[in-house]
């Protein structure tokens, strides 16, 4: 594997994405729900996040305005399946209040928010910030997670930090745009490519990465 384009091609040859839940992979992309999910998914399984999201939705609280006006105690109770619910409830309420104070509404937040502002918010790290930018705001940003690091490490790639890995992934796609277009048969926006690329990596990892064991044999044959 010489670049991230090769990784993208191999994953596509293996049939990823396999999920059809959303065109961009993350459920309900382009909505405020992504912001909530990005915060709740920290240190827990996505299935638990979905339980919390369903609870919030059932109580009519899955909106920026509703959460900003709801008590931390009630939010914590509803997001309990996600774990660390008191901390996450506080951070979620603070984030909603900050978004309203700075941007007024979610639509303007989508249009104007930047990575620097997100990283300045309590509980938002690089992966969460990029998930919001990519899947909620449709920005051309590649999300990097622990699965990505373990997968690239299995291929012999080592990176000193998150940004270095992200840069390597994005460069490989941007420098091979013509090949990517030929691979798909049509031109895709970078925001869509990065969203689906990250989804492919996660779907592959959930099957072939178990603890410290990373099985890349089938992926190598698909490159």
C-alpha cells in the first residue's frame, strides 16, 4: 500500500460501505443529531449512543434549542446508556448553550463553525470536532480514530500525532482525484469521499480488528 488511495480502493473492492443507513454513513448526516452523537460516542459503543439518542428523541429533546433549556439532571437520565452520563450531560448542555450564544441557530453553526472554535469547547477533542465538521457540516475533513491508527500500523505506517495521520490520508485522496473518479465512475465531493472513507475503515475494523490483532490478509489481496 503506497497511499491512502490504495487503502480506499482496497476497501471498496471488498464491498465497503456495506451499511445503507445514510449516504454519508453516519446516521442522519447533516443534522444536529450528529453533534449530539459525536459527543455521546466518546468511550462507548455506538449501539449505546443510539439508545440515548432514541431516549432524547422520544422526549422531544433532540434539538439544539430543547437541550439548551433542559436540566442537566434530565439529560443525564436520558443519556445514561452512553456512560459517563453526568459529565456528558454537562458538556452537551454547555455546547448547546455556546452554539446558541455564538451562532444563534444550527443552520448558521453548520455554515460558519470552524475547528478552532469546536476544539475550544469543553469535551470536544480532535476526533469529535472532525466528526462534527465532516458529518454535521459536510466539510471536506477526514476523521481519524483509533481504528485508523491500528489499521495503518498493520501496514507499517507510523505517525507521531493525529494531524500527521489525517494529512497523510487526505493527501493520498487529493493527489489521486482522477483515479478516485475512475474508481467510482463519477466525481464525488471531497466531503463525501472523506465521510464514506472513514465509514469504510470503521466497518472493516469492526470485523477484522480484535484487540491488538489486526487481520489485513483479505484487504491486502484486494489492493
